[in-house]
């Protein structure tokens, strides 16, 4: 019998190796105990020498809230008290039932060192090869040495339900070991028990003792300065990214996707003018801060890119170009850059109407005016006269400061009033032609004199033809 008990204890010790945790996280329990079976039912006779020895094994499966299903078996020899057993007899029993633990998280903490419990089971009792039904009620304590193993003490009160039995009840007192089997409590479900998990409330990795590495960069979040961005794990990055590999952390890099310098807060300065490319309007050309990084070759305060004359100092009014003569026309558009002029003459001065020039102009106007002809009895200018009128327009444009007078004249044939009207209409027609060509109308006066100012006699056909005329003069 002692050999059997020793063997059961040895097997139980082997099963205990490597176990951890408890309750619903360690749902299975197994145990081995050395039991004393008492048939005396007497305080006077309740001594160890009156106890029958037996080996006890048990197993349990946690269900919920501290309740477990249990099974147990006893095997031993009955020989005491003498008045009950005249000869030693073998006995065994098999029991199944339920157990309720008070260390269930509601009454006592689940990891309480002392675990009290009560139990109720029923089964079969075999004594001297006679099998009888039996039930029991019991209580016990587990004293947990660690998450896996406990010292167990237990007392059960057994009742044999068979009238043929002599004494129909007995008590069993036992001391032994209990072990828990299971994966252990894992609050964050990361496969690492809470006891071994440095971060039991957060899903983590075995490599970091259960702590997370959210960005997967090989550095656990607790040591990662950028836990949600994959970065370099070496100092000074400490898990933060450097996307452009310029040695500056992205979170401190104003241009995280372009390699730059610390002086530019991580931004590039391709032209080396001390202005970051992102703030440089001319990133490929060295320039000045005042012009946002653009060069000003002529030093006129206007960036070359906005300067129409980048190599000549000028003014903003002329987009960086000079106006040497100050006539409001940039030198590049001025045909006379050193003489004040007018726009109409591309920056050159207007010709001066001297006495000699006036005589030349009057002579030219007289010649051109003689060639102006009209349809008979009307103010419609003949097309043959257009070239001569264009010469008049050119001459007037050469002297924009001068004013002119267009005179209309007729012979004395017909009604004087009608002749005056006709002459006025013809003078107006000439003025309109000239102004349509661009000459300012305020410079031209058109007057019809009719037959009032004949140039020669109207007595002959030749004289009357000469009197029918248009004259153009410089206005006095």
C-alpha cells in the first residue's frame, strides 16, 4: 500500500512541473493526498492510531464563478477500529460532484493565498468487494505556494446508503498537494500571462515581455518617442522616422521629405544663399533675403526675374529699366534716350515750327490741297484724292503742337447760300477724313466761305474752276 501511495505522489510531482496561474485561467486541477479514514465516530477514540490510511487522488474542472466539477478516488485498507474490522479489508471509492471556491473574485480575490472551499459529491464505496452508494459533504483549504502548487487540507463526511452496512458513515481527513493546469490569466489576450506580461492591459509581443510595438519598428512603445510612426531605433531617433535621411527627425524637420541641413531646420538650400528653398523664389540662383532669395544683378532693388533690364539700374516704374532723359519713356523703347521726347515719336522730341519750316509746310499743304477733288455738286471726295490727303495727315502728325485750318471755296455760279453750304460740307468732309486717320479733331478748324473769297475772276471757265477749291493752312 505504501508503494502505491509513493507512486501516486511521484506522478503528481511530475505533473506539477511548469504550471502557473489559476481559476478560469487555469481551469484544471489535479491533486494527491494522504488520507486518514475514521470509522470510530467518537471523540475519545479520535486518534491517529485509530485512523485507516488511504491514498487519495482528485481532479477538477472550473466552470464559472468559483464553481467546479470534481472527481476523486480513494484506495486503502480498513482495519480499525477492531470492533468494526476483525480482519483487514481493502476498500475504494469513486466520487463525482461539485466544489465551490470562495476565492472567486467576488468573495475573495482569485489570487488569494488561502483558498477555502466547500464540496458535495456522491458515488460508490467498495468495502471487502461489496459496492454500496455513498455521498459526502466536505470543506477544505488550499494554501497556494505559487500560481501552480498548493498544500491542501480537507475533511469530508461520508454517508453509505445501504442498510446492510454495519456503521454506515465515516470521515476522511487528508493532507496533500494540488496543482493547477492551464494557460494562465491573459487580460490583453496576447498569449502572455499577466504575471509575465510587463504590459498586461495592452496587447503586446513576446519580444517585449508583452508590451506593444504599435509601429512595428522594433522598439517597444514605452521606449519609442514616436510610437505610432515607424522609425529608426538608434539614438538620437529613438523610434522616430527620418524620411529624407538627413539626420533630422521628421517631427523636427520642416521639410521631412527633402534632405536638408540643421541650419535650415531640415530644408534644402540648393543655391547656398542662406534662404531655404521653400522660402526662396529663386531656389537655383543665389540671391538676397530682401528679394526672397532672388538675385539683383544691377542693384536697383528689383529682382532679375522681374527686371526687364537686369544689367542696367532702373526704376520700378519702368520694370527695372532706366529713363535717362526723364521723358517717361524707358531707354529701351526710346529712340532718343538722351533727349526728352514724346511717346508719339518713340521718345524723340517734336519738331519745332520755325519761320522757315512754316513756309515749307504751307507750301506743301498748298500743293496737296490743290489735288483734292469732289464729285460734281457734292461733298463726296474722289478716291483719287486719298493719297494727297494722306500726305496732309503725315505732315500734321509731324507737328503735333500745331493747329490747322481747312477752308472750303466755290465759284459764283448758283445761289450764294447754297454755295456756302456746299463749301462748308466739303471742308467738313476733308476734316473728317483727316481725323479718321488719327489726327486730333481739336487741332483742325473747318470753315466754308462759299463764293466770298474768289482767288481769281469768275468771268471765265478757267477762273471759276480755280475758285472751286479747298485750302489748308497753319492756324495763326
